[in-house]
C-alpha cells in the first residue's frame, strides 16, 4: 500500500475518486459524500 500525505489524499477525494486507508482490522475505502455512488460502482464490479 502506498502512503501519501494529507494534501495528496484531499486532492484525490476532491477529484471524485475514493481513497483506501488502513484501519485496525481491514483496509477501508472512503470518499466525499457527494461522490458516494463511486463506492457502489466499485463494489458491483468486485
């Protein structure tokens, strides 16, 4: 997993793309609320 700084992550989020980040158990996927449909699209393809 590539680590990026906060500015890069925010730029990715603002462009409408999701980010993957570590949690205590499994990696999580997140995005800005107005782009939440992208997560559903990724899950349908998986």
